[in-house]
C-alpha cells in the first residue's frame, strides 16, 4: 500500500526535478554564452560602466619618440573611481600621432595600438601573469624630435592649415608627421563629464577640423607632385629621356574642347617645346599635359598604381585613406590628370612617398611609425623590420628623375628656396587649385642629399599659394633638421 502511494507522490517530484534541471542547464548555457561568445559586445556597450572603469584601473603604456622623449604617459588621477589618467607632455605638437584616450573614446596611436598600450595583447598579458606586473607596453616611435619641431614650427609660421611628412626613404621610417590646426589631448584627460562633453563638442564642431590628421586622413589634388608619376611613365615607355624635347606651344588646346592650357602667369617654356628637365625646373604645365595625351590614361594609371594609388593596404599603424587616380573619360581629362588634376587625389603622406620612391632607386619602402614595442622590464616584444612596399621603377629611371628634380632647386628653379648649402636637394614644387576657397594650396615634395638620400619630405599648405615661396622653406628646415639628427 505504501509503495504505490510513494510512487504516486514521486511522479510530481520527478517532474519538478526535471524542470529544475532543465532550468539550471539553460542558466548555465546562457552564462557560458554571455562569458564566452557575447562578452565582447557587452564590454563594448557604452552603458557598461564597469568596463570603462576597468580601462583606467591600470597605467597604459607610454609612447616615446626615437630618443626616448615621452609624449604620452599615465599618471595617478587622485580619483577613487578612475585611478589613472592620460597625460600628453608634447601637447598639440604630437597630437596627430598620439591621438587621445578618454571617457569619450580614443584616436591616433591610442586607438590603433590599444591592445598593446592597455595590456590586452596576449604577449603583454602573459608577462603580467608571470611576474605580476600590471599595465601596458611602451611604444617607441621612429619620429625625430628636432625634425618634428622644425616641421611644426615651419607650418605654424604660415598661419594656415596643412600637413608635413618626412620619411627615411631607405627604411620607410616616418621622421616627422605634422598636421595643423592641432589640439591639446590633455583636454580629454578630464573625468568631469560635463566639462569633457563641452571639450568634445567644441573640437568636433570646429570647422577647422583639429581632430583630423591631415597627413593621412585627408587627400588633396597633387598638382605638380604628380608630374613625377607622369615623367616616370614617360621614361618607362622608352621614348623619352631628360633631354628629349616635348613639342608643345606656349598654350595647349585641350583635345575636344575650346579650352587652352597655359602655364602660370602666361609664362612659356618655349614656343617650340621644352625638354623634360627644363619642364621640371620651370614647373611648366603644358609639356606634361602633352605627355599625358601621348602616353594615354592606361600608362598613367599603371604608373600611379605602382606608387600605391587606388589601394587600401596602407597602415602606419593608423589606417591611411587611399590616394586616387580616377579613369579619365577623354584626352582632355587625361592631359589634366597628368598634371595632378581631373580628380587625382593624394594624401600628404603619399606626396612624401612619391619622392621617397625616387630617392631609393625606385624601391618604395613601407612607411611605419612604431620602431619597437617594450614591456615594463624593457624586453622588446616587437621591432620594426624595414620591408619593401612596391617596386615602382628601376634604378636607371630613378637616376634620371633625380637629375630632373635636382634642377628644380638650382639657380632659376622654382624650388630654389629649398636649397640647403652644401647639399643637393631634389624636388618638385607647385600650386594646387583649391575648389573650396580663393587661395591655391602650396605644395612641395623632394629628398636630400640627392646622391645618397636620407630624408624625403612632403609639404601641403592649404591656401598657401605658390609652393616655391611657401612650402619650400618649410621643407628646407625639415631637411636640415633631419640630416643633423641622423648624423648625431
């Protein structure tokens, strides 16, 4: 009697037990899913305050210049909630490089190398588990302090926006990267919500775009800098050399139009024509436009792509927007594209890279900004190895281009203001039409010393006018600083 009754009582208990077991299994499965599969989404949710607090719990890694100068570090904040705050001793001078780290987000290297700087990279985390150290890794950059200062001071003296980039053409190491207007990253170090919100809104709403790194995040018409690409295509065709005369009148009618192309200020490179070397020296437009028509859009595109146009594979480690060579629809636009017009766009970084390719015998090295990564005990866990980016052309073509570019900084050349006593400088200068304002952009690209190059420079001054007068003196100061710094 008792056994059947007990069995009847156990049936509901078994049902309850099965239901509880199922619920427990579902709970464990959900916890496993949240922790293993959905944790990244939850960590990135802006409403997750615990994650944000944790990012300020330990010191982030420092960012140093090549000589060890600190340009970003972590300091005790005095706050119970947020233990460390970021500090930027270099302020606006290095803001385009460092970016900022704050409650409102990150930018620059702080964003691109966040895993290393925060200590979330497995290599950094593993060392912390072994020796108990906490915090991120230190980044040592390729940037030279004096070269960066020369670029910054030179550009700031114009009172105009722009960008300057200097590269070691032998390795691709970035020696300077300046963008103006800039901002003070320390303003983002506040934990006062209302104050931080005001700073962020003011900087993001500023029409001058101080948060934009113009060196890699903005592109411009390259103007005369693109004539290096055009000349390279001409030399590669085998039909031209520096002394070959391009038969072109003082004004060139663009095919299929009633528009005549004339050199600036009505100057002519000669009624009968001009040699490529003279066209470079005097910054003549009509010979290169005629070259573009004769070479055709395919040859120009092929050479532009050899330099790295129309690709998205460049990171330094911050991503670089692409430089563009659009397909011309007719001969008139092909002529203009040979002069860097008709929709051709380059970043100031690419402007420096064009010169760097010529300087390094046609082998363009991959540009990079981080020299090495170190742990707290100074152990190097990552070191930059110079690597080729593209083979643009051969050493013979590079030598011919160098010959033409050296004439630009010689007597009577448009780039004479970039000349350095005792050093041969190879360059191209120009003025770039600016569709958004009255003033043309001033441009310079070049390298030095011409015989054994150690620095390539790209300068873009928005609304600066004539490149030989405005951009060339900036480049001269940068070249001098870079050469002194490398000797030391």
